[in-house]
C-alpha cells in the first residue's frame, strides 16, 4: 500500500525573519478562479472609472507674450526648452519645467511667422512679415540658469532681407540649409545672405514648409491655391503636386515612417498621405469643427496633435479616423500652433490669448517616478480596459468627453447635414441605373487631382 | 541531436523521442489554460481588427504554453494518493492503517472531538482551509484555527442553531438561530441581527458577490449584500419548505432540493427559477456541486445517489445502496457521502464514480454534515456527538495560489486581500448559468431572408398539403358535393397565395360579411348610413 498525503511544513511557506520578503506561490489553474471573466470585467469598469477620475491634463500656462502666439519651435537637443514667437515680433525661449522665460530674442518689427532650430541646437532661424530672416545663436543651458530674475536678451547673429513677407521657415534635418516660404519657396544657407535656390509656382504664396526627417533633400509645402507640393531640392521643380479643394495650413511628416505625412486642412480634416502615392489619402482624420491650424507628430510616430481654429487641441492616432482626446479651456482662444514634446509626454499649445499651455499627452498619466509595482498595475489596468472596451458600459465611460457648447452644437449640425446628404445620395443611387452614380470614398473626396 | 540547423522553426520540430511523449501531456494541460477554442477570425471584414485579434490569439497560445510548463515543472507540491497492490482494496483500508504510514503532521489531522451535550454539529471552512466553524444544534458555536488546533473563540448562544457559515474571511461568521439569523465577529461579538429573513434553515455565502443566501422555513430565498446590508432579492419559491440548499461555486447559482424530488436553480435577479430538474421520485436529501461546475450530485430517500451533467442536464451515473444524508465534493473531485454513522468516499479515477475509501464511526455517532477541507487531504465530519476529521489522500489541491487563498496568511495580507475582494465584488446581475458568456459575442439574431427558390419550394409543399387534406363529412344535410369542392378549391387557392395576402383576404372577408348583414337589416331609407368597410 502506498500512501501520500499533503503535508506542508510551516517553514517552507512562511518567512524566517521580518526582514525577508513574504513568500508568494502561484498556481495558474483556471479551476481555482471561478467567474474570472466577470471579475475581469469588473476590474475593467473600475479601471475606466479611475482613469476618468485621474484625468487632469492641464499642467500649466506660460504667460509673458503680449500678443497672440504665431509659431513655436522645439530644440532637438534640449528637452526642457521651447521657443515661441508672437504676432508683435517677440521671440522667447521658455523653460518648460519652471514655465518661465529664459531668454528673449527681440528684433522683429512685425509678426514673426516662422521659427525653427537647426538639428544641432545651436542656431535659431526666425522669419516674419517684415521680410527679414534672422539667425540667432541659442544660448547654452547651464546650471546658472536657475537664476530666474535675469531674462537675457541676445543679438541676432545674422539678418537677411528679402523682397516679400515670409510665412514659414523650416530647417533641414541633416545639413546647413533651411527653407523659407513666402511669395516663393527659397532655400538658404546659413552663411549666404541670398537664397541658394528658389522655386516659384504660379502666383500664389507658399504657406508652410516642412523638411522630411528621413531624406534630407525632400520637403513638402502647401500653397494658397490649395496645392500640396513635394519638392526635391536637387531638382528644379516640384516632384509631386496634389490639388485639394481647400488649402492646407500645415504639414507634418511622421518621424517613424518618413514617407508618410499628414496635412492639416482648412476644412477641419487632417489627411494622411503616403508621399509616394498621392491619388488617395491613406487616412482621413475627422473631428475638428473648424480649420485645423497646426499639426505635430509624436516622436513615437503613433499619434499626432492638432490645434484648430475652433479653440480646441485634439490628439489623433496615426491610423485612426477620430481623435482619442480633446483639450479645451474657456480661456484658450484660437489655437495657432501646437507641439508634441520630444519625450512624448507633453503637448504644448500656443493660442490667440497670448498664452502657451502645457498639457499632458495622456490625461490620466501619473508623472514623476513610478514604482515598479505601480507601473505594473497601470499596465494591467490598460490591458484589461482594452480587452473589454467594446462593451457598452465601458465604452460609454472611456469615450465620454465634455465638449464646449459651440463645438458640440457644430458637431450635431454637421452630423445632421451629413446624414441628410448620405440618405439623399443613397436614394439617388437606388433609383438610378446601377453604375451611373458612383460614391466617392472619403479618402479621395477632397482631392481634385494629382499633378506630376 | 547535434545537427547544425540554421532555421529556428526546424529546430523546434526536431525532438528526441523520449521528450515527444511529454509533449502530448503538455498539450493536454495547455488546453486547460487556453480556456476554450481559438476564435474564428475568417468571417471578419475589418482588416485592422483582424490583425489585432490574430496577434492577441498568438499571445494567448504562448501564455497557455508557459502556464502548462510551469504546472509541469515548477509547482512545489504534488497531490496525495492511495494505491494498493494485489487483492487489497482501497475501501477496506482503515484510518488507523493510514496513520501508521504517514508522517506526524498528517496524523494530527485525524481526531474525534466528543461533545455529546450540544447536539449534531454543522461545519464550515474558510476558503483557505485554515479556519473552521462548528455549530452545534443546542447553541454551541466554536471557531477553530486548524493549523495550530487553536480554539479561537467559542460561544454558547442558548438557542437552536440550524446552520453556520463564514463570510468572506475568518473575521465574520453567520449563524442561523431559532427565530433570526445573526452575524458575529471573530471574537464572538454579535454584530447584526438579520430579522427580515425569519427562521432560516440553511445559510450559504457567495464569495465573489458578497451575498449571503438563505432559505427559510416557509421556503423563501433571501439574498443580502453583506457589504452594505441591502436585501438584494427575496424570492418566494412557491415549492414549500425545504432545507436543502447549495451554491454552485462555478457560477454562483443557488440550488434548492424540494420534497417533490425536484432541484431548482435560482439567481437573485429573477423571480422564476433558472432550471427545474426532476431528480428523484421522493424528497431530495442533499445536493453537492463539483468545483468545475459541470457535475452535480443529488441523493434521495430511495437510497440512490445520482450524478448529473449540468451542461446537458442529464443523468450521468446512479449509485445504489445507501441513503446519503449529506454530500460533498472535494477540490480534486472526490465525492463524500454520509449516512448514519458511515461515511463513504467515491472517486472517479476510472471514469465513473466508484468506492474509494470508507470510514465507520461508533454506532451512536449520526453523521450530520461532511465537508472537505480546502487545500488539505482532510474530510471534516460533523455528527451528533461532536465533530471528527479523517484523512482522505488525494482529495485536496496541493498547490495553492497566494493571491486566491493563502493558508499561511499574515494579518497584513488578510487586510489587503479583503480590500481587493471588495474592489472586485461582482454585482448580482452577473450570476448566470454560463459565466463565460460575459464579454462573448452574441450570435446575430437577424434571420436570413429566404431565397426565391426556398419560397417556391415552401409554396409547393403547402399546395400539396392543401390538396391532400381530407374534409370532414358534414351531417344533417350540409354535405353538398358542390360546397365540398368549392371549399377544397378555396384551400388550394389560399395555399398558393403568400402569407400576408392570406391574412388580408381573411380579414377583408370577415369585415365584408359583417357589413353586409348590418346593411340587410336596415330599412331602405337608412341604407346609405350603413358602414361600408
């Protein structure tokens, strides 16, 4: 007869001294956990509710400018600093952590329209409606910067004049060239007072310009006659041109997939294109009610932030049609520029009410040092919420956002209009001979044609 | 296997022959951790969702494999067993024989506590098996720590105690006394008097939902949420008095056994039972549920114990011979039945339940309740002279999970666990027969429109049926051949029309007839006011 019974010795299962860790034993058998799906669902519900409780995205406002903010620039080498320029010619360097001005760059007479920093972080280029391009040397951040009372101001290292007002500027990622947009597209070198190269295209001005992060010689521009053009500066004319129905206010290239770019359009949508294939947009991002003024990608390449004329800032996933988050405040007026911080944690918006606002990219994120157990709990909550996010109760909580009344009403109105239009189109199609009425997909609807 | 292979996939396929057998064993374990079938993603049209779900399914597969490997190699303890060789039978082995073979710490679990004055004892264990609550009929309540055999608290309530139950941990317990039920704290303080329920016959606690369920002498079922005291449901079963009530740990459903031989299953959100099964010709004596939720054992006064499959609600097995007053399943699936002073344990190692072990106590000890202790190879028996404990090798789960139930809990761990249990408390609406339905896809209800061919085929069948029907031959001069043929033609015409047209013609026919009669009765000057429908 062979017998064995379970006999546990207390020493094996308890700790010896109080300084030891407690012993933990695992048995993943599902039969020990009845009703595990219901428990998981309950945890998902609690996680969704907690996320809403901890959602406090607004970190602070940076006050100092005396006129509406027209543009911002990130310093690729220095995480804590951001440059901003306003409509009265005031350029400032802010320290995001203390939300104070570190340095001012006075000099421009009119509105500053474009700001950009070279990749090594040494040169700041600004251009404005006073037809000037100014180059400044960026002050090195040092430990003495903690002296907040002194706001330094510097002299430009170079001032170049041109014939017309300038509307945008962008610096090449690798190299010494920068491009300005105005009556025409000009390529400049740091040391030359005249543009090295010029591209003219018709009678309309070029509104915005952006260099490709992957290919140093390719840039995308948008012009006032509703074109988006892709230039290779080694060639003499545009490589590709897309004609849309409304003008594009800003373009951003995806840093992780440099062949794709997203264009922020005047009709409230953002269109993601594959730079190689322009007949149809890869994705249409619809949620803004009014013109989208600026767009910036996150360094992860997975989402982008947009600022719009309808006083809101939205964060979209790179491949999703609707925004995951909306930020708005009563005090924030028309948003003219947005930037996603280089550590993918913050979003900075510059608006008409002379303030720069700092928001968290993930509204319920806990900032600061997080212990590993806390981090695991956050990850578990995310995972269990994503598993059940299609169920109605959880979907309702996760999706809920408070919209300001004008945006809410405008959305309801546009929904009613779109529904009516769709119904009528369906009926027209149903009552015509099959094949005569063709529905255009959203991805091609706003593109008129592609010009080589 | 020293072949230099560059491809990793090839490497995995080539296994030494002795390892290949273990792979089969691992696959069987893996199935358990997969928790069901792989989802069918072919019918999805949304490509993004399809890729996301496909990558998730891969992850599930990987985690199931890892869990199977952990179960095979990393679990600290292995299950108990009792094997005999040759002609020796396992059910002839006595507890004294077992005591000689096992170690000291196990023999501490074999004892008889003799308390003849306080009546038959009912037992309850906490989920970790560490604490035991014994309630004697004449009012004796005792809370014992089984690890040290320490009597934590005993009180004498001086009233009949019909049932006892622990709440979520050993800090609180409930006793069903003569007129009302009471909730006590660990040190014996009476915390609550549950007056609403009346005199309760059975008390059970649903752990995941924090619901205290009870059935009283009138046959009413009460569910009360013990976290804030709300009576969630009080259901009139309508089947009369019963004192057989058990909770199915798999889905939280309460089963009542009635004197007509039916077993009904209830959930708090409905006034009608979920299931009614006719189990025995006479009254049901006791009910027990297997921890996997698929098997139920019932016993009736006709000296039979029946095992039921709850997925199909069919009888799987009948065991003849004894009238089991109390039944209990262990974590490993052994079934203990107590009758008179005899306890029999049945095991399903050979597929069906057959005799595994038995224990005969002295003649005066009438067994009142048997209950297996969780995570130990121990069976607790409450009887008329006190309570006993015997060893049943192979009945308990050897490896506990510290996050589920920890017999070696410190007070700090107990407090944390209580908070987590409260955070994970399930609402009573989640109690359903199949708990895996939560979050599952609902099958699409839209019936497909029948195709033209199908409609034609149906029509032809209807026409044939109409032609083949035999009309009843009427008497008293009403059986005119012309009328018969007319009626048959009408039936065939009806069958040829589609269903909506048939309805329309029937209704129109009726209305016309009524209108015509009314018009015929009116004098001619008023005929123009007759309703023309």
